[in-house]
C-alpha cells in the first residue's frame, strides 16, 4: 500500500502541491482563513475537536463535532515521469535511466535542470527536485547514461598558439557524446582565422573559449576614426596606441592635437568614439 493510499483510507485531506498553509475549509470549517502551516511531506497534521472548537470560536464559526487531519502525500518518484522530465530538458538526447532515489517525495513540479547533470564513472548523476508548497524543494536523484549527437569542429593537425587557423586544418564531425557545459565550435566559419590560446592537438574537438579573435588594429598604425555626437558625424585619422580585435576598446591619439582618447574597434583599421575629441 502506498502512503497516498494509506492517507486516503485514514480520511485525511491532502493539501495542494502549490500550497504551504492549511485553510479552515481543509478541516471542515466554512472559511478561507489560514489556521496552520501545511505539514512536511508524508506527515499527518491532526486537529482534535478541542483545537477545532478554539479555531471556530476565534473565527466566529459553528463549532465542529469531529476531529480532522491534513497531510501532504509523498511517494517514490515515478521512473516514467523522471525520464519524461529529463527528455524535455535535453530534446533529442538518448537517455537511459539506470537507477534513481526511491525516498518518498511530495506531489509537485518535478524538475531536472541540466545544471544538475554531471559525468561520473560508469555514467552520469543527475540531481533534480520536486518543487512544492510554493518555495520548498525535495531532492530527487538519478543515475543515467546520456548522450547527444552534436557537430564538432575537430583539428586535423596540431594548432599552435597564436597562429591563425586555416580552414584546411580542421574538419566537422558529428559525435555522440556527453552533453557538455562548454561551448564547442560547430562550423568551420566560426573558427577560421582565429588564434588558438593554447596548443590544440590533432583529433581534438575545438572549444570556443580556446580561441581569440585576430587584432583588426595594430599598435602604431593609422586608423580611421568616426566620432558620433547626437546626429553629427565627424571623421578624422588617429594613431592606435594599442592593438585590439573587433569590439575591444583601445587608446588612440589625435596626431594633430596630441589628445589621447579611447575608441572601439569596428573593423580593419577603423574605430569609433561617442563624443568630440
């Protein structure tokens, strides 16, 4: 007999999964007033006649003649529901449920966030929880095998730090692997011309954070400067005092006034600033 069935036989009212309070109507009194906090999962909260009569007097309600009880039902998680929840988080993934915690959990919203998934010897552990009572969580764990098919850019030769990547030195492969928190390059266009920050050995899938964009502006070169203020646009030349990739800010000097200012790199030999220099 499950705990839920046992509670039903005992005649206790089950408090809703989204609630954390017992209302007067839950114990047979005609009112929406809060009379107590809801019990913990699997626990029965009993109200004897004397307590119910005190509540009734306080709320100016008819006095009851019998006791009442309220419970928050709890039962072991349903494995089918566990898999359904996981598949919603990782659509298209192949997930095999190897084991799961059978400790009774309350009714509520079952969640298995991807952040709770980690690789361990022989598979992976996936920590989730049941959200109930508005702000409470009951932990649920599962051991799984999980793989996803993903496009990966793979080095076909050793890629040296600081040397621009040639498209001929990489290829794209589709691999079945554990879902990775890190971001991997999925197309050659994403990485061609970029600079490895570290040595990348042949056969290695390339992570985006291993790469740096090449500098569009080099220290000491002459750059075209666009100054925007309101609707006005001023163009002039400047001298880069630092090197930078697109999107980075570098110091620039006006060769006429010798005034130094910061500018954002927009492209090869081109920078912008937001006010008159």
